[in-house]
C-alpha cells in the first residue's frame, strides 16, 4: 500500500514521499520492513532526518476530562541528514523491531473492534517536520497470547471490543506509555464482562484479567495477574487455569484460591487508568475492586504526544 503526498509543511514545489510496507502484518517483537521513497521537488532540500512513528488511537483521563487522539508509541529513525537534490528519486529501505508491548489489532484474521494502528512517516527539513499520511498495519497476537484468547472463547466468552489506555499498570514492568484492554462479554453465569491485558517482553508476558460480576455491587470486580514465559504459555491448559479462577470468583467475595496459585492482595484500579494490584509469580495477585487514581496519566499523555485528531481524519491520497 502506497501513500503519496506533497509535503504541505514545506510549501509549493516541496519533495513528496511514498511509504511502502512489505510487512503489513506483524507480531509484537517482530520485524517491520519496507522502504521510504522520496521524490525531490523544485529545489535542493536539506533533509535532517526521516522517522517512522508507530501511532495508535488511545484514550486518556486526567481528572474529569477524557481525551481521545493519536498517541506516538514508538519511533524508528530510518535516515540521518542528507541532501535531496531537485527532482531526485531516492529509496530508503528499513527493517526495525516492533516493541514487544505493541497492541494487537487483529485476531484470526478479524480486526479487533476499536483498534486503529498505523505507521506515520515524518520528514524534517530546516527544523520543520511534516507528519505524513498513515500507513495502516495489522498486529497479530504472539502464539502465547493466542492460546490465552482461545481459552476465553472455549469458556464461552465472546469478543466485544478493545481499546488503548494511557497510563501504567502497577507492579508490571512497562515500556510503552499505554496498555491495551481486550474486552469480552461473559458467558452465562456470574461474570458479565472481562478485560484482558498483555504486557509482553522477549522472555514472557504479564497477563492481567479484570472480571466484572453480574451482582453490580461495589467491590464486585476482581483482578487476576499471571506471569509466564512464552514457552510456558504454550504448554498450559489455559481453559482449565482460567476456569478454576473464574469458578473461584463465584464462591468467594473477591478472591480466588487455586491451590497456592493465588494470594490475597488488595490492589488499586480505576476505569481506564488502571493501577492493577499485583505480586510476582504465577497468578500473583487477585484484587477486589479497590479504586485508585493513575498518577502518571497526565505525564504519559505528554510523553506519548497525545494529539487531538481522529485516526480516520487522515486522508489516504493516491492509494495504489
């Protein structure tokens, strides 16, 4: 998919840029490859750098205000300074590793409702930066993540939607300024909905699950956290593991007990900007609806360049 755009920030006769991705589908930690194609304009241009930015639609709360916009999750510098001559054609190939925490946007070939991810090409000339068009990408789950989601479906849950929340999860090592919540409708029984969050790294992943009981009373939410290696996740019987935990929620007031897998532990969480309680280890913590405030959200907005523009608002011009 090619996006052609005259770089409006630099006026008439400025260079144009096309970005072509050879890997429109990637996985967290996988390689994003392609090339940036530049066409010189009506004058020699001193290019300071060419940068690709991984951007996604995200939500953030600060006090009573809620914002939705584009967050810059990761930046890849594909070129340093050079001169693009008048009328010159130049191609810059690139291959870069995606962050392991990259949010998912597609599962089994089906887009996750609510997710929007793309790569934006940024060209800097004489201190001005033109933020070019977005090249959408699909991010598929790791095999270890796929196993967990398949278990939810086996237990009778159904996909609802997903979103990206600015903020940090308490007790989890997190590099990106945001985290993803994949929401499921609950099966018939005690659980009305569940939210699933993955925070992956090269070795393994933290899995945070928030289950909402149908009782609707204060304190009816429960949060579970698992830390497993990717290899362990492939060997585990997740349907049995999650089924035991969910079954425990219907028998206990807020805490699951699974033969030592779970420890009673109060954590903090608030809608959107969660601070999930947690300890280490497998199924390290179950928290019961204690409400708190994510102190780092405002800072995360600044660090991630949350901008007030809708993802759909970027027009795709000259799509081939």
